[in-house]
C-alpha cells in the first residue's frame, strides 16, 4: 500500500509469558511454527504494505536478527528505544515515516481489512482511527428470572460493546499532539475529547497473545487465520547474507 508505513510495537517484556520470554521477546514466540511477528508482517504484506518500522526494546538483538534474516522484499527498520513507553516508541519511529502511519501491537493478530480501514479513515477525513472488536465474554452466562428460575444458558456470548485491538491509522499531523512519557490510553482520550478519534469495526478474526492460554488458543486457530502464508511466502530461515533493504538503529 503506497505511502503507508506499518509501525509495530515490539519492545515489551511479556512478563505474563514467562518462562518463554526469558529467552525470547514476545513477538518472536512461535505460533504454528513461525514467530508471531512473522505472521503479522506477512499478513500486512499481503495487503500491500511494504515498509515496516519495528519498535524494539526488550531483547532487541533477537528482533533485529529476525528482521535481518526474514526473506522479504519489504523494507524493515528496527528502532531501539530501550525501556520506553509505547508513545515514546511511536515518537522515535515517526522520523522514519512519511505521511500516514499504521500502528500495530506486536502481540496481536487480526485479519483486518486494511483497505476498508483506510477507506473509512478517508471518508471521514479522520486524523486518527482505531480498530475495535466485539467484546465476547469468556464464560457461559446464566439468565435468571425474578422467580429465581433459570431461563436460559448462553455460552460465551458476544456483548454490545467494542474493545480496542490496535491497528491505529494516524495522520502525521495528529502525532504533533503526542507528548513524551505519556501513554496510549491518555493520548486516545485526548483525541476522543477533541472529536478527532474514529473507530473501524472489525468482526473477523482476532488473537492477542498475552498469556500461555492465549498462545494455546492461537496455536489451535492460526491455520484458519492466515492461510495465505504457507502458499505465498517462504519460511523464516537464517540466510547467508542480510537483506540490504533492512537497517537497525
């Protein structure tokens, strides 16, 4: 997708995924035999995105090695902000982007309709658009009447609420309002208050890998998630020479 840079937040410590994250950063945890980050990059590439900025921190050298050795024609840049907030990572990445920026979480997979996201963003001339997903209760619900009789059971129902899953589309001008040492919820609240934040509703597939249970779910669903991968893209291996279009700072 011409002119659109994907900025992927890959710097967190992933403490809820220990002991796996004692040796690997969370975005490199394997799902279906490939790093989670590779699934994300390959999906975005299949949607026409060819430029990526990886915001690294924890175990940055491993993500940098992954970026050097991933077989791809896309441009991949790694920016190491150290132990920084998400907003500081975005600010550090900004100088490597021109125009519109798609900000993604490095632990989240979703088969987002990127064209649809961009179309809604353009339709409303939105400074910022976030992708939201229906909230599903992880438990079965019991509906009880006034007479205390059980009326029905609903297994893990979808509620009439939406959650933030990332995949933010930001115009360059809106990032002028992003303050150092702030946080994403604070920034989104300010955008909401000023009427500059829009929402793109995603009702396809979505996985966030924050816990070992999340990883088990991802392993069981990844084949249906991104079937494009095995057919169209080579496996991540260590080549003899790094791709000349990749750089590290």
